């Protein structure tokens, strides 16, 4: 593990109970340059070869998540989370390298065990900030991580298709408190659990500025509704 500590952090005031996964379309050194530029930070960066860079000690709060919402808690998620950034030049739209995901799995398992982070609180940046973030993207292997004991994934897709979208998204943890948040959260759900509904945007800068689609047709798709029912049931059963 390489170490290049950043000064942009502060003492924790809250117990760690979340793991937040990000991605950035920069190599580690370029990412560190921009973190310095904007006075931000993250605990770890993992490159495509699986090499890990430690930028902030876990006992300190890094500036990686910003304002967010998850499972009825609103505010900065930095204080209660550990943040891991993955290098992904497609911003998570193309498959991640196996070595990278292996390194992430090992590091994440250690963090989850160290702080007893519940499976429902292993999230992507887009889950907690769906109106402004698209990472770690549609190609992030959430199912594989769940199979490795990190997070939750449905074993089947037998949910009903006549879903109450607002209630089910809220049961998982998403922000549904406004019409805009509801649509953004539904799209963040698709990136994570129904990636087949999410197209690729080859213009990364366009994607960064347009994380929510103009249309909401996907919210009436039977695949989305069925998977939403199934996932909400799993999260409700693991609500601890």
C-alpha cells in the first residue's frame, strides 16, 4: 500500500457506520492533484492494477461524500463513512479490472469487519447523492461484492410489478422527499440493480453534468418495478 497523506480531513464526531464507493476518471496522481486543488480527500484510491493508495487515516473524517441522504439521515456523510475511490476512465460504465475489484473486496471486508458496518450501509456515491453523482456507475459489480459478503443482492426477481415506487425506494434507503429526488433515486437504483436499463454516455463530462435522464419512462418498466420490489424486501429484512 502506498501512502500520500492529504491535510483535508478532520476529527470524527460520529461513529463509522457506512462504506461509500466512488470512482474517478483519473489516475491516482492526477486525482490527488485535483483533490489538492479543491481541498478534498478520500481515505483510499485503488488503481486498475489493484494498487491501493492511502490518503487519510480511517480515524479521521475525509472530505469525499459531501451532503447526502441515506436511510432517513440527511447531512454530510463524511463523518460517518469511509470512502474508497476507484480509477475508472469510463466513470464506471465499462467493466472494472478483476485485480482492482479483488483489492477493493479485501480492503472493504477489513473495513466492514473493523467497524461492523451493516450490509445496508455499503453504498455507492450515487446512492446517497443521486441528484449530482453517477459513480461508481452501471458497470460496478455489486452482485459480485454481495457474493463476497459485502452488501446485498437479490437471489431472484420475483417481485410484483405494480409497485409503490416511493415507498419501496424509501425502504431501501433512498431519498424520495421531492419529485426530483424520487426520480434521481430511481435512476440511481437502476445503475445499481438494473444496469441493463442504463445506457452508456461516452462523453464523460456530459455524464457528470447530466446524471439523471430527461425522461422517466424507465420508472414504468416491468423489470425496474419487479426488481425494486425484490430489493426492497431484502433491505427491509436486513434493516439493522
